[in-house]
C-alpha cells in the first residue's frame, strides 16, 4: 500500500528519527537531523535549503553543519560564482560515522583528562582534608579508566572496524 505524502513524508520521518537517534546517543539533535537530511538528499544542499526543509534557524543549521564537517560526516561543496555554502554527506556514511564517533570519543576523553589534571592540582592543596584522600583515589581510578579507554580506541581491531565500509 502506498504511503500518503510520498517520498517527502518518508524523508521527513527518517530525518526526525535521525535527530532522535543522535540525541539518544548524546549528540546534538539538530546535527542528527542535518546529517540525515543530507544523506537522504541527492547531491548537495545549501544551508538555506536545509534551513527551509528542516524548519530550523540558519544559526542552528550552520552550527550543526560545522560540527558535522569537523567530524568528517559531511563535506562542503563549492560552486563557482556562488557565495552560498553547500554541503553533501560523506560518500561512505558508515565509515564516516565510525570515524566521527571515534574522533568525538577521543575529544571527550581529552576534556576529561584535562579536568582530572585540574582535580589533581586542587587535591594536592587539600592534603589535610579528610575527603581529599578518598577523592584522590577516585580521580586516580578515573585516570586509569580514561587511559584504558584510549588504549581500546587504539586497538588495531577498532581501527580496522572504523575503516570498514
């Protein structure tokens, strides 16, 4: 049985699902929608077209596009004589997603390591504080867990998996 609304309705539902999925994994919902929309678009789309199709502000779409571009999930397309910004999804979205997720995880781990370093410095000044000893142990454990996670991401099997299409 044919669905009412045609291809546009199907695309709209898939784009919304992409946004929800991104949000459930702790990513930006708008970025998930932009990625899904571009993946389901033949060729490239301008920021203006994405804004209109998604019903979002230009700022929200622009920020999401910049984030996705940094992760390698979308690419900017230049058109001679046209100042608009155009984007298209990565050709191999599966590989790009795996690579993007690994890149995202590494960035988050680096932020955590910075915060743990600050905690180490602050706790060093609190040697006489009764709770500081407990916190030092927990922070040391978090350092270890973060390093283990980094080794896991550096595992040759994980690297191989991230390259598979």
